[in-house]
C-alpha cells in the first residue's frame, strides 16, 4: 500500500557559516510504482499517476500542495493499465483509454470530480480534444475525416455537433485547457556566467557535468539541478541527478538532494516552482516538496 508521511514543517535554522538558514523538505509522498505523470490542479492541488510496471496496474492520487495530504489516492478503474490522465479543467479531471493497446491514439473520456474522485460521466466513443469554459470538445473518427462535438462539462451530454470546423476549434484551443498552468515556473539553462553565477558554480563539480545545468530563482533563493557522471570509465555514463538550494546573496548551500543514481541520459526540467514550493520526484517514486519562504 502507499506509504505517506509528513517529514517536517519547513523551517530554517542557522547554517555553519552563521549567515544563511537551512531548508528542509516540507513533505513527501511515496507511491507503490513510478510517478509517471504529475499535473498541477486548481485550488493548490496536484494530481498524479502511479504506474506499477510489475503488476501492470495504474492508480491515481490527488495531493494538497501545501501539506502533501492526500485528498484521495489509490483510485483505479476497470481498465487497469491502458489508461492515463488526459487533462484537468476547473474541478474535473479527465482520463483517457486507448483506441488499441498497441497504438498511442487516445479514445474514451472519463470525467472525475477533482475534490472527491467521484465519476461524473464517461463517453466510450469520443476522443478528448480540450475543455473551454463550461464545455468539452471531443472528436470521432469518420472515414477520412473526424467530427467534432461540444459536450456539457458537468454531464457529458452532447450540446451540438460542430462537424469538422477546424478553424473554429483552433481559435478556442488557444485559450483552453492548454493555457491554464501559467502559475508553474520551470528552470532555465544556465547559459551565461558572471559573478552571480560563480557563486552557483562553486557547488558544482567541474568537468563531470553531463547535459545542461538548470537554474531557477525565487526571491532570496537559487535552485540548481544538474547531472554528474560518476562512472570511472570515460566512455560510459552513470549519471547522478543533483538538486541544490542556495542562498541568492551569499551563495551558501541551504539544502541538497540526489534525485536518482546511475541514469544513462540527462532529462531536462528536474523540478518546478509553484507558489513558494519547489516540487520534484526522487527515485522515481517519491514526490517531495521544499518550501522557500516562512509565510
């Protein structure tokens, strides 16, 4: 079963240098399998996909961003493997299945209430396109074209058939589900080097970095992510994935973590910022949050 634990409330304490104050994780949440997807949701929530490769089963969870408390977890459906999170719009999480297990094309729509994980409606025939205001737009393949339908957000009832009005659909798409995560900030590559960056780089082993160094700045903090090649063989890669939190003024190390070990390839976007929380995945199955302020 899922192991869930609150580590500590984020607090700061004097560092060895006497100037900066240390950070600690605010909370962590451990899954049975791999955290395959993690989506921010309205109301300070996070919705995740827990995929267990051994049992070929997947379940879903919803956490409160500030505390790590599970609003719901271990939510599963009749289809135990070929199912995933499609999108989140307002107070609804949409799930999809697949047209066929051996094809990546999505099919079917399952609408679930965000707060309770209660199923609101499902459609076995249509493919989710996106949601906009109080409507869901979905399509159905028909010979060499596809028909587009507008559905009621809360009931799934067909409001109208739009035919193949691709121009109308494209205009709505620009302000739809795909644009709702403006409160999420991802790191950027550390491209230039100046006096400011020298304070960052002194915590990074020169000559062993593989891929880009990523950096994210928030108020008095700098968060740095990078991969270090620890293989003794210069022709092989055994990459350790590091995350370090620094004081922006002094460059002092406030907190550090190793996210994974002996990876073969570097993956960008090691972490993201939402509000005051840096959120990242450790060892593929531990979701962890560090709060950057005392407020």
